[in-house]
């Protein structure tokens, strides 16, 4: 099963992605994670990506598409994969069309007014990627799941978040229509309820597909 996970920044894609990939034995491919790993390792791609990510803009399509195309040729993708954060515009979606066969698109809709606070208060585990909100951490700085150190992503600040949300609305939201027309979309509503609740709904729909 090959899936796409669609949703605004802060909609909870990362958390659902881990759960979905675990449950269905899929490779979790997050373009954001790939870029952050490249930045950490100081690669050429990382250097380039950083200049866009810090501003909340999309990394150019040529670079992003090439990375994904290459990643999809790895042996592990044969068992199925979950694309998280790709495609993010219609150019990338058209490109993907030519190198992949997608079975469904999981779309998480969420009230935009929640996102600024969610993202600016988000803290992420350096080790396992789990995310938390400062309001529930009570001053703790380590991950409840693995003990790893929590950090704040550099692009989780008001100015960059504003531009990420603008980019989402202008470039990524049209993909909902795009995949609806292809008959691939599965719609869900992200709320403030625990992630498990949303995951149960997603699981019910994906179980039907299998
Ligand atoms: P979020 O969904 O919270 O914005 P991601 O980790 O998916 O976080 O992406 C972080 C940043 O990485 C984006 O703001 C963008 O700059 C870059 N990025 C990730 N995926 C793509 C993509 N498919 N195309 C272009 N840029 C991307
Ligand atoms: Zn952790």
C-alpha cells in the first residue's frame, strides 16, 4: 500500500505518520525530515534547503522531486510507503504521478486558528521525533517516550509559521481537489482530541482498503 499524507503544518501529520507506518509496515518518507538530516550533516542539499526552510518557503521542486524519486527506488519501498510532506504543490503531484502508484491520500483537515499556537509551542524529540506542546510539558525538557532531548524547530516561530501557512493555502491545499478528482482522497478532521482518536478513524478507513 502506497499512501500520501496531506495536511497543513501543525495538523498532526508527523504523529499520524508514525502510527500509520507502524501499523501497516510502511516506510515513512518525510521530505522535511530528509532536509533536516541534510542540514544537520552539512550537505550541499542541506545548505540549499536551509535558506528556504528558514523563511517558510518551499525548497525548489527540482531538488525535492529528485530526492523523492531516488528514495522511492530503495529496496525497502517495495513493502509500501507513506509520503509525509510530499507532494506539496501540483507540479510535485504531477511528477509523482509518473514515478509512483498511489493507493490513497489521507487528508487531515484542521481549523487554521489552532495552528499558530500549536506550532509555536511545539517541542520535538531529537531522538525519536515525537512532538509535544509546551503547555503540557510542565517544564520538562526530555521525551516521555525515549528520554531524548526536546528542542524547538527553528521554523516554529511566528513569522516563519505565518509564511508556511500561506504557502500551504496557496500551493498545497489545491491538492485536496486534485486527489479528490482522482478518487483517492480520504478526509479526516484533526481536533484537539488525543492523536489516538484520529488514528482510530484513519485505521478504520485504511483497513477497508487493504
Ligand atoms: P511542516 O509540515 O510542519 O511545515 P515539514 O517537516 O513537512 O513541516 O517541512 C518543513 C519545511 O521543509 C517546509 O516548510 C519546506 O520548506 C520544506 N519542505 C518539506 N517538504 C517539502 C516539499 N515537498 N517541497 C518543498 N519543500 C518542502
Ligand atoms: Zn523521544
